C-alpha cells in the first residue's frame, strides 16, 4: 500500500497526533498502530522495541481468519454452514462418554454454541478436540450468544480435516499469498496437533492491514474477487445480539461470523489485549492496533473512544483531501519516531531506597513459594533477587525506562499451547517507580510469542517489615506470581 499524509486522507496531522496522545494519556501499552484510507496508509507507528517486521500474536483476531477459511470451504463445496459439526467428527463421537452437542457450523460462527467455557489449559489435556467432546452441553445451540473460543477452535479443526493442511496454509493459498501477506506467517498449535486457530496466528501489523482490507472490500483485493460476496456480507452483518442488559459499550453492537459490530455501521476483529482490525465502510478507513492491555477493564473503550473522537469525528466524509500542512505533518512524524513501549512513570527515586538497598528479607509462607528476596538500586536501575521453587532468580528494574531481558521463570509454552518446554523463557520489559516514599512498584511486560503482564507492589512499614502483592494478567502463565507475601529483614544468603 502507498503512503500519504493525513491531510491527503482527509484529516489533519494535528488530530492524528491527538489520537496517539490520547492513547498514551490512558497509559495503554501500545505496540503498533496503522491508520489507512483507501489504498494508502496515512499514519504508522511502532513503539520500540517493536518494528514493522515483528510477527505479533493476534490472539482472538485469529478467529476472523478462521471464519474466512470456512467461507472458502463453503465456496469450494466442502461444507454447508448448516452442517452439524458431528458430521466431521465421527471418530471422536463413537468413543465411550463422548457428548454430541447438536451445534452447526453456523452456530459456531455466531457463537451460539451449546457449551462455552471449556478449560483446556489442564495438564491432562493432550488432545484439545477430545476435550471438547467431554463436556455436557449447557444451552440449546442456535439460541443465545456466549463467547466461545473452543467453538472457534473446532471450526479451524474442521477446515484442517477437510483440506488436509493447516487452516492458515489453506487461507494463504486461497488469498493471502496473492495480496502480499507474509509467507512466513504461522499459527501456534494446540495439544493434539491442530492449529490454535482461535488465538495463535503470528503475523505482522501490515499483514493484518491487508487481511482487513480484504474484508472491507467484501472479498476482493485490487479488483480481483477471491471469496464470494454473499459470505462476506453475511460475515460482516451483525445478526446476533451480544448484550444481556442493553448497556452500551464497544463490545455490545452485535456479532457476525467471528466479527464484532461497532458503532456507526463499523465492524472489527477483536483480540485479547487490543489486537484490533477495525473497518469503517462509510469512510473506507482501516485502523490496526496491536498492544497488551490485559488487566485494564476499560481497554477497548479507551482505544475506540480515542479513535472515534479524534479520527472518525474529524475525517472528511467524502474523502476530499485537506490543504497541505507540511509543518504539522513533519512535527507528527518526528514525534512518532520517538515512541517507546509504556513503562512506569512515577518517581524514579526515593530517599527510603537507601535504607533497604541490599537488605535481604526472609518471606513467610506465601502462594508464590518465595523464600527470600533482596532489592538492589544503582542509579536509574536496580535488581530484584529472590528464590522460589525453581531456584535463585533475578529481575532487572528500570526506573523511568524499560530494561529488556528474559523473564527468569522457566518451562513456559512455546509453539504448542499448554505444553511445558523445559528451560524455555519469554522476553520481557521491566520497569519500576516509587508512587509513595515507601512503596515500590514493578511492572513486567512479557513481549514474546505470548503476551502478559505482571504487577508487583512492595509496601514497607519500615526498613525491616514489608508486604508484597503480585497480580498477573496472562492467559496460562505467570501463575507462580500471584498472591500476597509478608517478609522481614534478615541476614543475606550467599548468591
């Protein structure tokens, strides 16, 4: 896609900058943003260390890719949307104790399935498909919306069973390769060998832009039709009520085929932690964002309020360009070049730090299994030493900036979800600040194939007594860092 100025796209550079500044005012840990209109990108930003070639985890935005793969299977005559899913799993349903839920493919597409809420993140699950058929149904299929990632996963499995190839490979052959999508994009796996289609696509922000342009074009790209318009129209039509109380929020504007409705006849992909591919048909506008906003109860509202109030409310309705404003545009571009990943922004120092620098605290019994810890401070950096069930660990700390290193806990999943990989660790960003004189905050951001974040707060009564709270926001890891801990100053062990 070509590059243009915001003014050429019908909006001022000042409003675009205000949009970014609003995101930062909310302290949202944004990784990348793209704003495009028609065939042109009018703003693109990557927050260091992220850059345009980084393959970002799409989380539930992956579900929309699965929906398009189902559309191609229907177009190829491999299935009907009204086929019961039982048709594709006779080998599983003939097993003793298997439960037949009666859902159709269309029910899974609209998340009106029979049984949401299956937890497959259990050590005993070695085949996620088998786990799906172990649960009794909770409601009649085709009746009520309830968000169901497992149903999306089963759609991906159906595609793979019918085509004999990973669903993303099938989609690449059908359309993605032709429109410039990265050929090395891939999808993580679930236990049992099938793609983690409800959450695991790894691709660049530009890839997501191309994909949602295909959606906004209703199955065409550069004038060539790939998928029939009827399916795309059904997929992007909001047909299922997803609001119980009629409260108005950005996730209550009904649901299509693995696609969310939005205000003003817009629609979006929707991935955990703010992986959004937003389409505005009225303005022919696309907004792509990747981030990790997990744990923020207002994340989607903040992102979309910033978008609507600063971009959609001010962009020209007819696509007419604005007069050039080279000075404002150059100022915007210079400002965007300096964007970095969010870090804690409170005070960098505290006079109290001298009293606890290098002091070892022995912990009382706690859920984290931490035996002792020691904090060390030097300039604008520090270290958190501790011992848990895996042994002696250390996290770096950056005051006023992020320090990038491997998170010390080992054995987390890699290419297969819920599969322990001995010795495997995740890349992370570590920052810290002093919100009060005797209170230290630490923020850890996991920035790997998996995203998550950890908040640790140390509250000191004096230089001998401390309480610690640890809270994590991550799908299936960092569980060793959740809970409360009390500790007292003691003699330091030898490290």
